[in-house]
C-alpha cells in the first residue's frame, strides 16, 4: 500500500473509482426515469401529479394521513376549502 502524506493512496483511489462508477449508474438511472416520465406524458398522464404520487407512496400511511389532515386545517384557516 502506497502512502502519500499519511493517506493510503491505493485505498483512496479505490473509493474515488467506486464513487465515480456509482455516480455514472445514478446518471443512467435518472435518464431512465426521465424517459419513463416522458412515455407517461406522451400517453396523456400529468407528470407533475405522477411525481406527487411517487412522493406520497414513500410516506407511511399514518404519516400521510396526518399530513393530509394538517393540510386541510391550514386550507380551511386560509379560506381555501
């Protein structure tokens, strides 16, 4: 193992290369996701709403319900419903 300034250079190179590979994979995945949204949009789906649905599905049911209740309270307070 080669050390430079107290840093294990071989280990550092390994981490940097792994991160670079993962960043490349992430970019490819983001391109794939963009393509899927594009397909959905071409078929008439509202991409903005699809993104909201995806975000909501990541939240636990009880948390989502609580957020919706608070949102309704705020909307009533602002005269929106």
